[in-house]
């Protein structure tokens, strides 16, 4: 896989409140842009069941097979012990950058991987991995959520991911922020 870390747009405290209440009146005060390219560990929790995903950027010129098409495609991959070890280590030592429960009672937590060595380890570990083929091949989205088969099977129905939970920062956002 040609995964890469990325600069993200994440909800601020007011944005997280809007996710909690399903508000649609978002403005620039509700989001913030990260300053460094990172991967993100993503934990969904529904009825006490936790599902882990890795979010990374995906080349725009590649198709992808997905379990759930959307703003961020959900891609199955064979479980990777190195990735599992990195998740356990990172989550055990650092607080999430986003933690919010939506109106469907799904808790969403994001951990930003801020150490360049860990981001490099993830890129290296995922490079030889081939996504599993699924029922739908579609055009790529700028970001993908990778989930192992064992994690995917934990939830009978895939929860809806709030649209404003995480996005790829665009070149124009990066430029306007630096002005």
C-alpha cells in the first residue's frame, strides 16, 4: 500500500460539541489544522465494543476496494503484528486529540502519531501489504481507514463516521493559514 501520513483538519472543542449535537452550522472556529503530517489511530466504540482503524492518505490515482464507500473509504487489510504493537504502545502512552460521542451513541477517538520514526515505521510496515478484495471497487478518496478483518467483524453494522471528524488539509487551507 502506498500510505502516507498527512496534515489533517480536526474538530476543535466547539466542533466536537457540534458533532455531539448533530449541528450543521459549522464555521472556521469549529476546526483546526494540524501542523505536521501524521497517521491517526481511530477507535470507534459502540455498546462497549471497540474497533480500531488506521487512517492515512491514499494516492488519488489508485482505485480501492472498500467495505464502506464514503468521504473516507474503509479498507480491509490482513492483520499486521507491527501495526497492532504500535497501536497498543501509542494509545497506552498518549491522550487522544479528539474524543466525542455522537447522537447515535458511538464514541470516536483519534490519536495523532506525532513521532516521525513511528510514522516511518507505519509506512514501511504497510508498504508490502495488499488490501483485501471486497465487494466494491471504487475511485480513491484522499484518505482511507484501514481495518483488519478481525476488527471489522467486531461490529455487525458499520457506524456512520461524522463527516467533520477528520479530513485531509488541502493546499489552499495550508497556504491561507500561513498568511
